[in-house]
């Protein structure tokens, strides 16, 4: 629809085929139905064909299968009509389908055709459904089959002879046995002008070069465009300050924060002709109010021209920018975005979790599709996932995006897992995802407190030069590599905690390294950094997460492999825990204090006295 500019569903017809048990039983069906009339996901009517053949035959007792009469009753939530039709009557099925199509074309809403039929052999040829449904399958065993019923009906009406029906069956089986088409293809050598050539994106490497730097003059021009607001728009004072600060950032008067780094990445991509599609439960504003990609007029309602999207106004021939505040759904929305990304390599498709732990509700999409779709089916995807992650004492359900789960799924360069720590890093990372001719899912552990941390900023020059750094070495000029006795390696927010603690303790023999791309692990970059500290005897991995979570078990073998002679590796972090974080702040603070002391080489006693 997007490629064709089909804004009313007149050119594209979506069709979904369901089984009866899954239609009633799988929650993702209800989630998807709830998307049907929304702006970001609506298709102007999908035709649902339910093959109601008791595929869930072992639970087909109405007392167990569902709480409704029909498997299709779940569509009552969107008031979609349902046509129930007997699968033994092919002409009735055709008629019902035609009515469904007419309804969809007239009203542009979902419609369901419930084809009531049966499976002779249960789930597959090895099943014996008579074990649990004896009476039903005694009747099915005597059933001649839909083809035979319809052939006899045509013979009765004089449409065909009995021999003709048998000849058609023999010809069909012969064609199947010989591997031939059972019917002549309607189209041959046809290629849609809307098709996308994926060949340039195949057989590429994550190490392929990508020039993500943007001239300073262009950055300033785009910064001016995204901070120029129509005079008729009355902004909230807090948002007004955000825009004013961004204008100062674009002029080089203030260092860039995370929100501006993101915005400039999007603006530069849009200006180059790429499209950007960003969705999530609070993507317009940003859960932590850092983005403000949709500006709201304080004197008008949204539907009365009360919003303005600066990123839709960066240049005359820009790519489309779509931002969607999606419904409170993870599985269906993430699956939709994955599907979009597998079809469109030239659109930056991003799904953002409101909190990183919200991704738990979409784990099946990650396990079965995002992490393994290319290996299983050859389906390439450049989907980007932004998952807020960080330990700030907010409790177990809002601390962890389950970094360890993604790392466990990583193999064969199937996806990228990164945790950038500066606005320049997110700028280059987002641009790299599109500019490099390499399409793999990208999982970004995005920050929370760093969105406003005065240390987590970047100068404008860092966007105009350089690239995404997979590993960031020691940046404090006061640290002499020859004097370093202890190297602390980490990823994410804890770096800033370590840097502050080192500064407060005036330690000059401790170096800090940041792993910004965790998978694929950049061995050469890491080894080059660790070799700068040849006199160090201790290498420590420090993390916020409990020991059985986070990146420790993944990082350990990479770090051991890179140890220099005489160096020992140790862990500094929280103890193993069934919960991803503690439930109250004082306990969190005590743990954080202890892990920083351990990372910097202090004993527990000394840390307690301090």
C-alpha cells in the first residue's frame, strides 16, 4: 500500500488464513484485530479465511476448546461480519467469499469467512484422532470427501459425465507425481514494478564500511529545519525549552543530548531519501520525554490540526517519516513491524519498547522470526528494536531489557546487539543501519537516565566526523596507560557511574573501556584497546545486572581469549538473582555502591567506611 500510494485499500487486498483452534486460542489474533482500524496498522479491511477443520481435534470438546459458540466469535470485538459456510458445498463457499469481498470493498473493514469442514487424519498423517473423538471420526471415515460429493452433484445435474470426473482426478495425480503444474500458470515472466531488489543486500558483512559522517553545514541546516516551528503553534513551556535547546545545539552553543542525536540521525536519513517508520507505545513523545517528534498545540485538539511533526519537513524531496503511538500490544505490533522490514529494505523500521522489559510480551516473535528468520527461510530483515535498559532503582520490571536473552540467541551473525553511550554513537549507529548495504536486525539497549545526564553528551563535530565505535577506549587524558594496573570493561550506563567513582577517588591507575557493540563482538578493536595497558594485572568485567543476567557469561570467553600474559580476569556486579532487580531504592543503592567498589579494586570494608 505504501509503495503504491494506496491510501484507501482500493489496490491491495490483505488475506489471512487461519486455523479454527488458533483463531480462538492465540492471543495474537485478538491483538491483531485490535490493530484493524488504527492509523499505523489499518489495512482498510482484511479478509480472514478460517479453515474450521477441527485442527485442534484433541481439544475439540466445546467445554474445553473455548468460551464461545463459534471459533470466530472473537471478531465481535471489532464488529466484523462472519459468514459461516459448509465446506462440503464449494459453490456456497464461492458465494460466501464473494459476499465477503463485496463487503470489504464497500465498507473497507475486516470480514470473516468461516469454512466449516474437517480433516480426515487430524494434525498430520501419523495422528489417530479417533482416540479422542471416536464418534466424530466414525462419521468422517464414511465421508466420501468433498471432491467426490461435488463431482456426483455435477453428474446429477448433467454438467459432466462420471468418466470426466475420474479423468480429471487421474490427470491431477499424474501431474503431481511428475512434479508438473496441476494448472497452467496465469502469469509468466511477470515482475511487478513495485517489487524490491534484495540482491544488493545479500552476502554482505557487518564490517563493510559505511560513511556515516555528515558535513557540519548540513547538520546545522537540518537542525534549523527541525527546530523551526510554525508561529501558529502554541507549545507547552517544557517542550518550548526543548526546542530552544535543540536550536542552540544545532548552532554549536550547547553539546548535543540523546534526543537531538536521534533527531539528526533521522533528519539526515530522511534528507537522503530513506523513509523512517518508528512505532511503540509512546514513540511520539518518548516514554522519558526525550524525543518530542510530534509537537502538540496547547490550544487545539490533535484532530483539529493540533500537531506538527518537524521531521516531516526537513526537505522538499525527503523520505516519509511515520511515527506511531501504537496500542498497548507488543507481540502483534512487533510482528507487524518485522513483516514490514522484511518487505522494505529502504525504510528504517524501528519498534521501541516503552520500557525494555515490555519486550517479554513479544518473545515468540524474537525467538521464531527476528533471530532465526534468515537462517530458516532466507528472509532478510533490517528491523531495529530500541529497548530502554538501565539500573536506576526503578524495580525489577523496569530495569532490564533482558540483554542476556538476545546474546543467547546470537549466532551466525544473525543480528546486532549494541548499547551506545553517547548521542554521537546513536547518531552513527542509526545511520549505519541504513547506509551500509547490510540488513540484519539491530537490537539497541537504549538508556533512561543518560537521556539527561550532563556527561552523556557529544559535540557537533562528532557527528561531522568519525563513525560508530564498536569499542570506546579510555578517554581521560589524565590516565597514563603505563601506570594502569586495573582495566575495567563495561557496557552502557554503568560506565558513567564508574567514571564518577574513579574521579571522586582520584584513581589514576584504573582504565575504563566501553563495549558499544556486544554482538558481533569486535575482537580486533577490543584487543587493540586492551594491549595499550600491558602493565595491568587485573581485567574486570563490571555490569549493573545480576551475575546470571546481562552480558557477563557472553563476554567472559571473549575477554579471557584477549588476556595478556600475567593478567587475571574477574567479575564485579550484582550476585545471581531470580529477579532482574531489587524492589526498593535503598537496596539498589547499596548494591550499586558495592559493585563500583569491587570494580575499582576496593574491599567491601573500605567501601563501607567511605
